[in-house]
């Protein structure tokens, strides 16, 4: 059997395939990111949320994850997976390669992630040939759920939201205040996850001009910094995956049209495309 995983900072999508490429089971677990988590923490999560849901002998594990940029950064995830599935061949790849393989297949294109975080790459149909690296939550991740939530909370704390939206936000999040936000931002783990939890509020008020402009501006920044700088960006299909791309699809398409970019596909998860990629061999 082949076990595939597409892991972001918030959650992991798992798919177990039999030898004929047929789906056996698909489930979700907590996200694993070796940039923030140790091998021990990842191993515990695998023992509690993944291994019990996988029956039978797994021959291969292909784990695509945020924070798995190279062999060194991937090591905690690789070692934890080896402990969890000792009889399997383990391969750890970046979540960006999952996006490229899952969205583009074996065709050239530009693949982007807009979820809790954001990323991008130019893919030639076989490998990633260019990546304009994000600088992470505090210095980058433009267009992501964490970025959108951070902007929304900042506007709220500065008293810059329109009255209706301000009151709705205060009702929805009565515990949000300057000191509590500073604590979550600078003292608690996973600030990107925390700020991304505010993205659903934006989707509820997407018909309000202030909110729509906030989201559209974030996508314009992402496209300007990370997409149009790729060689041939105007001629290649531009694909997106991730919850933010999925739930804000209409605004994202508007931003792409304004930049003269060619839409490929927008998928919440690249998993089904990944399955086709690995079944084809």
C-alpha cells in the first residue's frame, strides 16, 4: 500500500492507496511542520492520529509537508515517519512539490499555495525550477490566512474597521484585545495558525467593500511579489491550492484578471492530483 500525506501547519490530509491505486481510506490529522516541531512532537502526533487509522502493511510513504524544504529541515519528519512505519520506504518532500505535482501533473505551470501560509513555484513538468521564497509569517506569507487574519486584527485594534464590521468582530471575538493579541503573537506557539482562524470572518463579510478590498489587496501583493516575477508567468497556467484560495476564489480570480494572468485550476487540496501522479508512476 502507498500512503500519501499533504501537510500544512494546521492540518494534514492523508490518503491510503492499495497496490492497484484504489483508495482505501482518506482522513485528516493535525498539521506537522518540522520548522516549528521536534521529531518527538511529530512522532507523538503520528502515533495518536495516524498509525491507528492505517491497517495493513504500508510499502511506501510519500509525505509532502510545510517546513520540509531540504534534507536537513525534513529530518525530524522523516525520522518520525520511520518510527511510525518502520517497514516502509519513506520519502519526504516539500508541500510546494505536492502543489506542483498535484495541480500541474507532468505539464509546465506555476503552482501556488494559499492556506495558513503561502508559497509559489515555477514547475517544468518534472521538477521545481524556480521559487521566490516566502519569508514566513512575520516577514512574508502574503495572501495567506495568517496574513489576512493579521491585517484584520490590526485594523480592529487600530479602530479602522467600518462600524458594522467592528461591532460584528467584537461580538464574534470578545476576548480579542491588545494584550491578548500580543501574547498570542509573541509568546504562544503557532501564531500563524492563530491569526488564520480569523479568515472565516472575512469570508462572511466578503460582500462589504472594506473587506473585499482587504482580501483583494493581499492577493495583489502576493501576485506582484511571487508570481509575475517568474519567467513566462503571463503564458503559463497559474494553479492554486489551499483553503484561502478555495474560499476566496472569486476575489482571487478578479486579482488574476487584473494582472493579465492565465487561470489554471483552484483546488482546496492537491491530494487527488497527487494520487494520479503516483499511480501513473
